[in-house]
């Protein structure tokens, strides 16, 4: 009988926001993004500054903010710029919940998803 505790399972849902500290839109969006986490306790949320984490993001070029990555079952489902309204992101997340199968994103985005799943806790 084991007396230790099992490691928590990796969430099947990843929502990452790629932003920049200097971006006014990102600064306004950050608290909304943080509040949304309460509605998806099964998810892993990541706020990633593209300049602070340039090595993680490379070779992807993020040109507009906020850029969102949604992955289910470690597979990238969506990667793109969204309007900075939390209801838009909520609808987007809900539309991808439960998706399975191959990635709908290019190989660079899938590679970023893999790095995020292997990497540090965001």
C-alpha cells in the first residue's frame, strides 16, 4: 500500500494567451483572462509574455494581441488572434471542448503545445 500521493493529472484542456507587457490591450485583458480560470477548473491556463518567453515561442511570430492557443488532449485546436472580450474566448473554448483527433493547427503551433505541456507550470 502506497502512502504517497499521486501526482496530479495533466489537464486535458490548455488555454494560453500570448501577449506582451508593453501592450495596453493585453494589460486590460489580463484580469479578465485570470477570472475566466474559475469557470474552467479542469483547464491549465497560461499567460505567456512573448518577449520574456521568446525561446519558448520561437519560431512562431505573434503579430497581434491577444493571441490564443487552445489545446485539448495535448493537441492544438485553435491558434489565432481574438477580440479582447472574455465572452468571445469563452465561446471559443466551449466550441473546442471534447474535440479529439488530429490537430487543426500547423506543426509549429503543435510543437509549441508540446513544449507547454512539458514545460514549467504557468
